[in-house]
C-alpha cells in the first residue's frame, strides 16, 4: 500500500461497510457447502491488524473439513502465533521478498526488519502452524538474488519458499513487463547452485510449480502467472472486506454479496448466488496480458489479497 497513495488523507472504509465476522462466516460456509471449497484463506492488507481476528478463525475452523490458512507480513506473528493456533488456524504463509533489510523494506514500504519476520516464522513453527510457506515476489533490478539466497537460508528448516513473478495487480505499483524475472530464469539461477527436480502437483489448480532439491533438504515453488498463465485451472475466488466477490485477481469489478446478506438472503440463496457467479466466470486476464495491456482500473492487491 504505497504511502504516497494510502496516506493520512486517504479515506478508508467506515466500519459499517465492512462485513462482520458473522457475515464472513456465512459466505465461507456457503462456499464450502455449496461449491466444495476446501481451503479458506484470511489475507489483506494485513489481517493480523484486524481486531479479534482470532474469533473469526475460530468460526471458520468449524466449517466442515476446510483448511484455514492466513497470509501475513509477520510483523505481529511472533506475538500472536500461539493464539492463532489455539483458535484453530492450520498454517500461515509469510510474505518476505528479501533477506536484506534495505531491499525488503523498500519493496514493502515497511519500517520493521527482516529479523522480525524470521522470528515470526520461528514462532509459527513452534506453535504448530506449519509447514510455513514464504512468498517472495521477484522484481528485476531489485531482488534478483533473493531466490538463491532464500533457498540457501531455509534449507533444512521445513519452510517452503515460493517465488512469484512480479504481477500487474491493481494500478498503483507502476508495473512494467520488463520488470518481470521469468520463472525459467528463477529456476535456472537456483539450480545452478542447488540441483533440483520437479515434483508432481498435489491437486488440480495448484498455482505453484513445485521443485525438490536432489539432496532432499528443501522444496521450493514457482508461481508464473505472467510467462506461464494458468487461468484454465484457476480455482480461487476472493471476497473483499466489504463483501465483494471477485473471480479473478486482476478483476476490475466484482459481485456485491453484502447487499444480499443484509437484505435477508437465506443460506440457500447465498450459496446459489455464489455458485451461479462462479459457473459463469470467463476470466482469463493472464492469458491475454501483453506489453500493450491497457492500463485499466483493477482492484488493488491490498483490497483482495493474493
């Protein structure tokens, strides 16, 4: 969330416009019961800043057999890991683009050090929130050395690092195609030091292509939505904090579930609506993307998470 945009003058949503935890739980229950969703992920922005997030996790953990995960920048993870685990959280994914403080803070516009993130990862492991996954966005000319550095650092720790091609999510990050480090180049740089082999996907629609070091000391993944799009296998829907359902990370508009919830829709009505929206989706932005992709308005990553 660039400070020059999301500054003191930025008008954030008022509390009454946000879904309550009960409303979020209703949407999640419909997704699990009517669409067969197997994973519920709490993301952001930074979800650990949401007051009482542990009670939301507790509610979501009671929905069928769905796994409950959370993506965080880990600034509060060391403090909250035990409570998150007790609430029923299954695992966490931590965003960490570099092990170098200056690079990490510049890319993420934060004022806390890498060591705080690493301490949070350790706390998550100690609390049983594992295996922890780490997501690193790789941007040309900024952190191209991160893949090798991070594989070296996390070898033998049980942490799975996933490297993500720099994407044009939203319009505030000034994305250019020439800033993308292709997945093939990332893999080549890692294998030059750590021989590895591809691993079969665990399920249809798994976004990361997985690799295992030949010595068995680590696994890493590559998410390549720019150079190797996977729109056809996408199984992810996203609901914003104010109740808008998006069927694509790069969407410019979504579907208002808050209105439906607050006008007295039954669980059956809610489930039917979500099912119809998902069945009718035609999103394939990543397959159509090009260097000349028009700069249309798209929902920001901080609004709907990754």
